[in-house]
C-alpha cells in the first residue's frame, strides 16, 4: 500500500507509520512528499492520481463530502480514509492505535477497490463508505 497522510494529521503519524511499515508499505506525510508550503488539495490529488496506486489518510472530511473535491478525488483513482471527529479528538497515541488496529482493513481496501471514500470510526473493525 502507498499511503499519504495529509496536513490535518500530525507529521509524526505519517513518519511513524513509515518507519513501522518500512519495506512492506510506503507511507509519507504530505509535507515530506510535497514540501512544507501550502499546497491546494486539487494539486496533490491530481499528482497522486497521475502516479497511481495511492490511498490517503485525511482529517479533512470535506474532500470526501463536498463537490468538486470529492469528484476530483474519485476521478483520480484515490482511496480515502477519513477519521470521524471522535477519532480526530483522541490523543496522539489513541489515534495511532486506532489506525494500527484497522491497518489490515485499510490494506485490504486499497487492494480491492479502485477508488472510494471511507470513514474511520472509533469502534469496530469495518470502514463505512461515505456516500455523498
């Protein structure tokens, strides 16, 4: 799996996952991939779509729910995982634990779907599609 962790999540989450899964999965924080400047969503979405094979872990649910971002995201062939506010409100270690608990589900989703937007909930072992 190639996973981009976006600006709405801590860089140390992306970097920690990268170290943990080194050699098995490719994980990058958006700042490490595209630099520290402010990059409009439209630009990084298009670039990841061009590269192909990317999934995104994002705290910005507007990407999954608002036109035209959602349409561009899906057209670009990306798979998005969007933590619910309850997950975003967890302390860092709780958020990281939740992502790690769902990692096999995230991995399977990226291997079986061509695009889509999914909620990462606070409980359970399933993702819920975001249909807007």
